[in-house]
C-alpha cells in the first residue's frame, strides 16, 4: 500500500540560532557597564594611616570627600614620577600617560575624617607650620553606572523571562516542562525511524492474543485485503487480564512489528490538577494520530480514566476524570473507519470500565490475557533463560511444572532470582536447586534461620505442617505435596508447597477436599497436643473465603440452592445495603459455619486414623527441617489417584511410543 507521508514544515531560521542572541546582548551590556564603572578611575584601597604618611612626605596634592563617606586621595605628579611606591597606580588603567587620579580611596565619615585631620595637625605642628592645611574638597556625586544598572537590569531580566516563556509556549524545552503546553499530549511516538527492541519473537505464549493483535497490524499494513471484501477493522482492542501476564509487553511488540506510527502513553498521563487538561490532551492525542494515520494509539492502565461514571456518589458534576472519559468516548466514536486509527488499551480491571467504552464501535474486541498454562510457561522460561549460564542438565519442563499460577513477570523474576542466588553461592552456572530456592524465596519469603524458636514451638510447627501434608496426601482432590519446611520464611513460621492442578472447572468435592487439607494443620494440633494455637490464622482466612464463595457466589449450597449474590458489574461496590435479607444472612452464616466445621472434623478423623504415620512424618520434619514428596511416599506409599497432570503425561508418553513404533515399522518395511 502507498504509505501516507507527512513532510515536516520548514522552520524559519532565527537570528543567532533562536533567542540566544538576546542572552548575548544582556551579557555584553553588563560587561559594558562594569567596564564603564572601572574606566572612570583606577584607585587603590588605602587607610587613614597610609594617607597620613603620604601627607607628611608631601606627596598628597589634594583630597576629595565624596558623599560624606568616601575619601579620595590625589597624589602629586612629581611624586608619581619619582617615587617607586606609586608605580602601580602611576599609569592609567586603560591607555598611556599618567593617572590623573584619584589614586587612593578609603571609607570614613566626613566628621571623623575632619577630627583626625585636626589631630594630625596638632601632633605634627612643625610640619603644619611649614606646609599649611591640605586642600580638602567636599562633593556630592551620583554613581550613574549603578543607577543605570539598577534600572536596566530588572528590565533585562523581565525581557529575558518573557522571551523564555514565549519560547516555551512555542514548543521548545520538551514536554512536561512547558507551562503553556500543559494541554498537549504526552504520548511517546514509535515509527519506522524508532529502534524497537521488542517484537513478537520476544513474546512467549499468548498465541490466541497474538493472532488477534497480528490481524490488527496486518490490516494497517494491507487494508485493501480486508476492505475489498467489505470488512471493517475494529476501532478498539482491549487487552485484559491479571497483572504480569504480558499485556504491556504485547503492546510493545505491536509497536515493534507495526510499520505505522505507534503512540504510547499511560492512563494517568491524562490526569492533572488543572480543569480541562485531560480532555485537551485526549483531543491533541487523536489529532496527532489522525495526522499520521494509519496509526495505533496505546493507552496503558486505561482504567485510570475509563472507570464507570456515576459509581462514586461523592464526586461532583464537574469531575475531571469523567470529562476526560467523555472526550475519549467522543473521539473513539467520532472518527471514521477510513482514517485507520486503532486504539489499544490494557487493564487488569476490565470489570470496572464504563459500559459506553466497552460497546461495539469503541472497544470492539476484548482480548483476555490469562495466566500461562504449562506449555506457555515452558515457552516463557525458554525466553528468559536465554541470557543465563545454565547447567546443561537443567529440565525446563520441571521448572514449568513447579510454577503453577505464575505469571510471565513472576517467571522472569524466578529466573533473575535464581541467577542472583547462584552468584551469591559463587557458582559458575545456574543449577536446578537455585531455581527451587528462587521459587521458595518468591512464594514464601526470605529464610529466617536466626529466629529463636523454643523446642515446644518447633514441635508444634512440625506437627502443624505435617498435618497439612498428611491430609492433602490422603484426599483425592487435594493438591499433592512438593515440599514442607519448618524454617521460618517471611511472616510464616513454617510453609508447605503443593502442586495444584490447573483446572478450568472446580467441583464441590474438590473445594471440600481443599478446605479439609487447609484445616489439617489445626486438626493435627488438637489430635496430638489436645489444644490449638494461633498459628492457623492464614488457614482460617483461606477456608472462610472459600466457604463464603461456595455459599454466596457459586451456588454450591443445598439450603440456598442455585442462587448467587455476585455482581460482575461491580455496582454493589458502592451500595450500603446487602442484596439479601437478614434472615438469609443468618442462613449464610450458619451454612459457612457448618461447612468449615464439617471439614475440620473430617481432617481430625483422618489424622486419628493415621496417627502413627503422622508421628513418623513429624519426627522426620523435626530432624531435617525440610521434607519432600519422596518422604511421604516412603511413609504413606503412592497415592492411588492419578492427577490431571499424570493423565496428560501418560497421554504424551503413549503418543511418543506410537510415533516411535511407526518409525520402526517404516524402517523395517524399507
């Protein structure tokens, strides 16, 4: 396609490279005033004692007292020629010839000077009789140079400030520092001349999202391919998903791949303390994009300005954010499809965006960027491991399986943390254990081996964590254990790591098994010690949230039935009343209590039935402080249930076996 060019208008050449000549004139003027002040006289500082010595020698011609405080001393011409003491002041400061004077000066009030002169006459009476009084002249003089400087300097400063402001208003000085350009867009522009360091090769996973975004990029490159069939490209594409999943990275890749101008900025760049600035910046942004169409506008964290209007009851009618959103809505729906300007947005809070912003004709497509699955995590690891010096035997599949629920940003952090751990241990390459330590560091926090824990507390913690491990191992739908430690990490005195299945749907039985495993720690304390402690706070918080979600959100309770009080639009966020009656609230509280207590008693019974194995596991944990999956297999044996990942591994292994058998049969036939 023929690309639209926008030649830049020629800028007229200004004298002396802009307004720098003004500063030069001011500088020369100040130097000239100083030169004029110094040209008038070249006096040397002195004092009354020096003056009296010169007078007694007969070198003083006359004295002038200026403004009743400055005493100017004039030396005789003969003394200037003969006396070497006056050699420095005998010549003019500028030019040839004798210095006409004054030659010396000192400050002294006229009254004091007269008193000292009279005393000089009294002390040296003989000299006074032979020479008489010195010729003293009193005169009032004005320093015209200082007066001119006092008038001209402020004018010059005001003139310089005026030209400075005018220059800023005209666009100099860059964005953000311009007082009169506050309504201009702060978008950063990427085009063919901008070196983009990120492309789609750097974006691992997100195949579906990349396909949809690539379609947008392809339309801008080859619009005729779509318009010939009557198709219209979406005006807006919204990237939505949890934090750290790569929404901004995907937009950066679009900027690197697109052969059109790409304007990037954040939603907070529209917000200012001045009224009307946000709307003005929106207008300026779309004006720039239209001038350089086809183009792409990317607004990161668009929820900063796109939040649904009218939710906040305390905002006034002249809310600046709402004005900015209104202008954005107008601009998105105001330009035609032939202008080829596409708006991309990114947010992890798509549920709070205004419905007018999400309607067809504005953000036509919503691309959900979810947390990466196993295969995608493997691809992300391969991208971030490229710059590390790795152990040749490192298994990337193992790393991907050890990081369920990790986002792309989390995986990048794991790789970086593993490299730092290996460097602290003076290793030459990053090994498997370094990655495991990095995962532990990120999930659980920093180890606190210096924390003082009494033997009784250590035993209680060991049985608490062993209770979690035992119950989770004995339940079909609970997540299998990976590692248990009683070394304090972060705020926790002990921690257990599990390998949860990556489910898309969760049944009631699965949720109940997870709740039971979570309560296994407190149940172990009651079974072994006959008393409970405060160490189960995080466990109780987790199961309470799970039980409330089962009852009020997912409709998994028999008494309440198939009903939910979840509001996906978020309108209930600012309501003060509950969406159910007080009687229903009592039923909800009772059902939550029943769910939690039933699973707690279930965990207690499981531990009592396997008390001997619980003691073995706790003793092993106290002795080594860390136990792994292999320790549980040695005590409890293999789990009789196959996890979802085991089924996937079996299918992959069977497919590989079929491929190998087919290859071997083909070679035999040949």
